[in-house]
């Protein structure tokens, strides 16, 4: 898989690689695939107790990972998958509020799923995305 690019974002990206042996982002040609981002703080890794605060932070974490991978952020996101412990009105409203905040010029595809548990008991949401980030003319993939 040496033809793929595996940027390692500072903060939770490096922590995930060190402690759980996985990457948070991979570039496949012009597509950035971002693994599930929870509502953790990038520095302390603490998760706030409120669902809206976790969703707000998860959106900020997606932005952080996209930019660390060389992307332009949410403006390039075309597909969102969100996993929720509860799909109540509070969670739905926080998701829609963040869609409007982070993607005012377009609306992505979205699948949301209620699940029994995420990585830890504190986590109430996890968001993964795919983003289209075309390479500038003349830029090639890294050589193997």
C-alpha cells in the first residue's frame, strides 16, 4: 500500500497511531478518507459530557484532520456518516446546525446510524467523512 498517502495529524492523529495502531486519514488519489472523529479535545483527549458539545468538537476535529492531510476542510466534503448513541432531536439539531455552519455552500450526502456503543462510554457521537481534494496540476502521487 505504498502508493497511498497516510498523513498523521498532530494531536489525536498521532495518539491513535501510537496507542491503537490506526490512521485517521488516507489519501487515495483525489479523495481523503477520514476515520471516525469523536468529540475529544485534540490536546487533552477529554470528551465533554454534552451531546451538542461533542458534535461541535467532532466537526472541528474533522476540519483539523482534513487540513492536516493537505485538504481545504469541510468545503470539500461530499459524504458524511455519523454514528450516535442516541438519535434524538438534540443530536439531529446539532448535526444540522454544524452542516449549515461548516458547509454553507453545499449539502453533502449523509447517513446517520444509532449504535449501542462507541470507543468509550463517554463518547456519544463519531463522524467520518470523504472529501474530494484534487491535486494541483503537475503534482504526482508519492513514489513507492
